[in-house]
């Protein structure tokens, strides 16, 4: 017999039955038990070191920067970026933490197999373990975006992913401190809007704390938002390296209290670099360890909130080399960017992304660079000797020579047959198919798909 369907019920609580209670501050005005907090800032401002300094004060019931006292408690730390042995524990020791009160979240044992902890799916398991420890006053999640299994730029997905963390904070009665970054090119905007990803990160957090570093090395921490207390104000701080039994570790030294809004304090501290300067620094760091595929660079730029045009300008400023890598399957392959080395000519390293970097000594096999010191007539003669079937002029009046085998890949673009290179006074003689639509930026055409 089929049971009758029972519709879901909504629990309605009369307001006069709610027992009011005050906010339980762990650090008055900055950290509250049962609430989610965000600590965000640009790279290099010491966000993780600050979080560990806060944890250290918590564990020993020490003194906060404003001279108020903490209540001793246990701390949970989940870090997807730093190693406990060479980074987290040395920094905790440098900050004077009671290590017996610190618990670092490790791997999960599931069905006899060990796997990495995933905050997007393992919060209930973590809650059971935390309840066994007891007296959890602080949980650090670094980075907090790891809790989002979906698109961290979509409001609904971020809210859905962070709500379990909010609920966990409430059930454990602990402060949750999530660490995040600022998006590139957002200097001068409202600090809560600068947090990477959806605005939901700042909206769900009850308190948002931000950090900044000035060109002179001065660092500030400011309270950008608080739904449960005053906002504005903050503290100056500095970072120093100390030796811990032969290990180098950073720690925070707090300075004077600061007055003003977070936007004002960040504006005073941060240098006046342009979005292009910031993008150049970001791109140089991204490419420092070696070549990176263009599609990956685009994804990283999108995640950092940097426009592709700004990245292109930064590429030209740095002299980044663009190269097409073939996979040996009928001309298919991908484009990658890399930092020029000592073997790269200064001329080749100065091209914009539209040239793809395919000139001079940096041209991949099968691509011959025409001599920029020769006249267009001389280069045309060279082209004929190389079986060039098509000669045209780009938007800067530079002759572009196309070899016969390439013509099938040169489709009509706005009525013009050749690629729209912006290659200054250099002329490229192309002997292999090179995409005329993106010239190194990556598209379906050059990857072998539809034009």
C-alpha cells in the first residue's frame, strides 16, 4: 500500500519566543564566535601570517593588538597552500602559539582509502572530529574559495557552498576566518568589492578584514565591513623573519592603531600603480617558472578579474614570447607564452600579442623571418623564391607575405585576406599554417575547430 504524500513543512518561530543574547566576541570588533569572517588582500601582504598570529593569541589567551585579552581555546587550521612542517608550524612557533591547542586538518580516510580533505564535501566529517576535541574557538580556512566546488564567481553557487561553513561556525560556536585575495586591477574600489570571486564572499561574512602593503613597505590591516559591530579603523603591522631551530619563519609585529575607513587606509598605503603595472607583475609571476598555455593564462586572468586587453599590454611591456606548439597531428597544437631569455633578440621580445612573437630567431620551425632592413620589394623577391603566393599589407602598412600552403588557413576577415598583424616594422614569411584570427591568443580556428 502506497503511503500518502506528506508535503514539506516550514518551521515558523514567533519572535517573542526567541531568547536574545549578545554577540560573543573572541576579539572585540574583529572576531565573533559562530560567525564567518573574510581576511583578504593583495599577494605578499602576509595574510596567512596574520591568521596564524591570531591563532597563536587564541591558543594562549594572549593580548590582541588593541590590548584586550583573548579567551584560551583550541584552533582548527585547514590550508590547501602551505605545508605544516616547513611553513605553518614554524610560523605558529614564531608567534608563540600553544601548539597543543592547534589541530591541522589532514587527509580523510574513506572506505579504507586515504584522500585529501575537501572542504566542499567533508565539513560534516570535520564537525564530528572537532566535537571530539571540544572547545574550538577558531577555524582558519585557507583559501576559503576551496570550499566552493562550483563557479566561485557565481553568487548562488558561492552562497550555497559557504552556507554549510556558516552553519558549522554556529554549531561549533567558533569564529571561522576564511582567507582570500584581491582581484587584480581593483585598486581604489570599495574593499569588499575587491575580494576575488563573487560578492557573496563579502556579503555572507559578518566581518571583512583587508590588508595592504605600500611601496615604502608599510603594511596596514583594516576592517572593511562589519554587520555586527563598528567598521573602519585598523592597525599598522610589519613582518619579520626569525630563526626557529634552523628554520626561517615570518611573524607579525603589530604597530599603532589606525583611524579612517578601510578604503581611505588602503588608498594611503597602496602604491599608485596602474592596472597594467599590476597585470605585468601578475603575468611575470605566472610565467616565471616556465611557459604557460594561452588558454590557461586566459582562465587565470579571468579568475583574477583582469581584462585580456590589459594582459596583452602587460605582455608587450614584459616582452613575453608567444610560441605555437605542435602536437604532430595535422597541424593541431596550442599557443604558449614565456618570459624571454638571453637568447631572444630584443626586437622579437618587443612585439605585441597580435604578432604572436613569430619573428626573428624565435620563429618556430618552418617560419622564416623577413629582414626588416630590406625594402618591401626585396622581401617580395625573397617571398617569390620561397614560393609565396600572396602578399598583402596590414593595418600599419607593413607587407605580410603568405606561402601557398598557408592560404587555406587565411580566411576572409572584414574583406582582408591576410592576418591583421601589429608587428611594427618586421615582416614575417610564413611557411606553416598560422591562425589569422587570433595570432597566438588561441581560438577554435587555430586549434583545429570551426572558424
